[in-house]
C-alpha cells in the first residue's frame, strides 16, 4: 500500500493504478471475503451428509413422586373394600420413583435417502459460483472507475496547461501593450483590455488547478489508498490518442457481461429450487442410533449408584402426506420467481445493447471530433501567429489578438475533450463487455 509519508511524488501509470486498486479497493476486498463466507456456508451444508452426533446429560430432582394405584386380591384378609371375587382393593397408592434421576448418553443420526437435501447441496455450490461472479463484477467496476478517474486527472492537467499558457500569453500581451501605450502606439482602451484579459485568465487557472487536486483525490479514493498519499499520474491524454484508431470491441458478444452471468447463475439456482420444492413430496429415509445410561437414587452417594444402560439403532422413514398446500405453493412460488428472472434477464440484455450502442456512438463522435479539433488547432495556431505579428506592427487590434487566442484555446481544449470522451466511453464499453484487466495483463505477459 502506498504510504502517505513518502516525500517524493510517485507517478503512477494506468496499469500501476489498476493493480493497486485491485488489491486495496474496499469493494474488491469485501467481495473476496464474501467468496470466503459462501465457501464456509457450502461446507456447512455438506455437513448434513455426515452423521450428526450429539451428547446429552440431565439431572432431575423429584418434588412430588407420582402415585400409582393397583387393584389386587388379598384373599379376604385385612381391611379394605370388597371387590368382585371376594378380594379386596387397596385404598393407599404406591409412590413410584426416586428423588434423584441422572441420565447421560450419545445419539447419532444420518440421512440415507433425502432428495431435497441433495438438491440443496447443488444450490449451495451455485451460491459460491455467484459470489465469485459478483467479485468479478466488483473488479470490473473498480477497473472502470479507476480508468475514468485516471483520465479525468489527465484531462484536468491538460486544461491546467492550456489555461497556464493563456495566462502567460495574456501577461506577455499586457507587457507589450504597456510598452506600446508608453510609446503612444496603443490606446488606453487597449491597455485596459489587456489588463482585463490577464485578470480573467487567473480564475480559470485556479479552477483548473483545483480540478486536478479533486481528480487526484477521487483517484486515490477508488484506488483505496490514503488521500494524503503523494501520488500523481504519469503521461498525457495525447499518449492515448493512438487508441482511437483501434477497432472497438464487438458489440454483439455479451458473454463476458457480469450482470448476465449473474442472472444465468440465478436462473440455474431457481430451476434447482423448483426441483428441490418438488422433491419435498418424496419420502426420506434416515438411520438413527442412541445409547444412554440412567441412574435413580434418593441420595448423592455416586459410588453406590446402579447405572442402567439403554441403546437402540433403527431406520426412520418419513412420508409426506398432507401439509395444507404448503409444499405445492412453495413450488408455484419458485416457478413465478423463475419467470420474473427470465423477464429481468431479457430486459437487462436489451438495456445493455442500448448502452453499448451509446458507447460506440460516443466513441465514433469523439474520433471525428478529435480529427476536426486537431485540424482546428493547426489552423488556430497559424491564425494566432499571424494576429500576433500584425498586432506587433500595429496592423490589428488587441481584440483581434484576443479572439485568435480564444480560438486557439478552444481548439486545444477540444482535442483534449475528444480524447477524454473516447477513453471514458471505451472504459464503460470494456466494463459492459466484461473485459477483465487481470486476464488481459496475463495475456500481455
């Protein structure tokens, strides 16, 4: 991670800025943790296939013993109520049990046949796959944001350079006009206009410098580095002008688009969810085992306790019969969700096609604008040179010179804006098509 304590300015290329962002950006790091979380969730789901073993222990203190009454014959002897057959019925009950009851044991169970569980395991695998694709989407979004922030800084620096040139030119013009005014070759109006032009150039220069600072802050933010880091961008916008001659990516191939990939995974999940809900109508079979020992006593002399073991092993068959329509409605709900997702996928693909056409249109317009602006710069530069020479010899006014300078400034900014528009649209296009920066970097190596 870049340190804010660095004294010297570190100049980053676009690739270096992207590499830093892919390791430091908060969204990317959170997405990676989400992959780790879903991996643990999948392991937890697979645990249902293994035996579930639990230990138990309990203690009960009897407050009032249960009383049991029995009818028994005593051969006509003793007191008691007469009963049929000449016997007697005891009026006093018999207390059952002891005051302390101790129990401990272990139980185990494991599913043998459970189609619904098996299908849920497949869905959990797709949860991990979806988390991986979401992490890829975070990386694509981060790459797009870093590119646009990087190009924004370059544009701001180009604008700052142009306005600084305008300021320097206005200052030179003022000095020249003052000399001509002192020699009575220029009017007071020309001198006032020269001062006004210089004063008007100052705010534009300060605004451009502030835009550079704000752009660097934005770049640092999307990169995930300290805002006080002493970094700057390397190169100029004109270094990327040659990319405008490259053929754009194919607009018909959306196989790499992350949104469509996520919808495809979700569609598979819903299809499996429908089957899982349908499998709820099928019987399930499980095996169970239990072993426990129990002791009952009226005292706490543990060494004298008599422990009685109890154990069993068996099969448990569960056959769904009636649930009030719960299972049937769950199947219907999953089918409706699948239909909704299919409509969403179609609409998303349509919107992506519109966005791609918009990006391609912007790139085409920027390419044409760049060619026109580049030609305009040459013409404006020539016109300004002529106006400057004419003003020096007194054949043109300061207004003519300022108009020529304004035309040159606009054409220079037009070139920069055309390149920026092209690069910005190209970044959005690559993000939409799913151009992976990491894969491209490995290919270039």
